[in-house]
C-alpha cells in the first residue's frame, strides 16, 4: 500500500467520524474533493469498501439511496423513516446478547448484523 492511499483512507475515515449523519460515497467524495483535488471517486469507493471490510465503518443499505456509510463503529441499528427518507441511529439494543443468542442457536460465530427498521421518525410524527 502506498503512502497516499493510507493518507486518503485516514482522511476518509475522519470525514465519516466527524459527520453527524450517514453519507453516500458521492457525498464523501464531494467533501474530500474540496481539500484534495487529486482524489477520484474510484479511490473513495475502494477505501469505503476496505474500511467496511475491516469493520472500521458501517455500511447501511438504504432502501432508496443505495449504500450509506456511518463512521460510528460501535454496534447499533438504524431506523429508516419512510416519510423523510432519513436514516437515524438507534441506541444500542442489546446487540451483544442478540449475537450470543444467534450464535448459540445456530452453533455458529456471529461477528455483526445488518438490520434497518422501517417506520416514521419522531420529527415526522410531529407533522400532522
């Protein structure tokens, strides 16, 4: 791996960790392009895939927007609001216990799970 790739990967990780929400690859690219005009969209995709495979970021399959990326690496679920189309972090819901239960019942080892709840968020429920 060359120095430029690792520097770009680190910068990409910083963008995701510092962003309060969830970003698409194109949004990450746009943010990074402001500071590094030599970065390509292919480099962003490659590094997002690498960071996701290393479990340093979360990749969420948004039902309408495709893959979204989350720099919060602690285990958590998401709520997809069907009204405003946003993804919202759900505080920890006993993920360790869920992994243990599935591991025991399936006689397997669970590393992670990807689950998105569908519903209407708190802000949208306020709008009548």
